[in-house]
């Protein structure tokens, strides 16, 4: 009976507000304001962004402050934090101890489409060089290279070093252009069967017409190796 009374009383007690620190900025302030049980505090992610008081949720992103974070966690970390949401897809610029928080999530995939479009903008700039082919008058139509065919992606081999959300977005668009795809990935299971099989990085230098590096920047030795092997005029763009 006593337990029933305590449960009944709990239903009528005022609900405690969720303490949230917003270091992402005004872009999400409107959405946060709609939370009925949120106590929102706007803060900067520069300086010492890990100093969040008694907050339970931290919304943050890459910054000079995080890059300059100490190697060891602050005393008492992670305090009352239960969830950290990182605005970016990567976690390269954050200290290891940030992940002592029970739940850490990222923005993986949110910008994959936009980045994939940038990849193709770079590839087309290399293949077609449209900036150098602009015609501003009759003389431009008599230029020696005016009849030189534009490059095309159809039938070309695109090497993707890494197959995460960005890699998959690039792959979907490459197939639409009629390109062949070669991948590197941790396991074959990451690559949908329709896209083909993963390949060794060494094979990229032999077959790939263009290559896109879609692995974390922390893998600097891998990136340096790929660039050294593929940075040749006969191998197309990187």
C-alpha cells in the first residue's frame, strides 16, 4: 500500500527539466526551444568546451578548444553528462576521454550527399576542364583544341578508399554515370553486393582512373601512401 502511494505521488511531482548545453549554435536553437522539458544553455565550444557544469546533454562540434584539450580527462569527468551529440560525422579532433560519456553520437551521413557532389565536381573539373573551354567570341571557336572531345566518366574506373556514408553516396552517383567501382573497406560486408567487391589499395595504381580518399584524416600514413602511388598524370585525379 505504501508503495502504491509513493508511485501515485510521483505522478503529480513536477518533472525535472533536462539540462542541455548547446554549443552548436542558433541553427538548432529553434528546435531545442520546442522541448517541453528542456533547460537550454547556449555556450561557446572555444576555450574549454568540456566545462559544462551539471549538464546532462552536450551538443557540440569540432573547434580549436577541443583540439587543444588536455590528454587526461578533467577531474570528475564525465560529471552528470549522459549524452554528447557531435555535429560533424568525424571524431578526429576530440580527446579520447570524451567517449567516457555513456552515449556519444555523431552527424554521420548528414552531409554525405553534399560531399559526394563535391567529389564529382572535382572529377568533372579534371575530366572536362570547362573553365578553359569557355567561348567569349569567334576567335575562341577557332582555338586548336576546340574539337578535342571532353572527358567522360562512362566506362572509367573510380577507386574509393573507404566506404562509409560518403563512400556509399559517391558510389550511387558513380553507377548512374556508368562508372566501374573499386573499393577498399574494412570488410566486404560493408559494401552492398550490387557495387562489387573490395580491392587492395595496390590495385588502385594499376586500374583506377580517378580516386577519392574517403577515410578519416587520422589515417595519415594510408593517405600518404595512396597519394604517392596515384599522383601520376596517367592515373587521373585524386
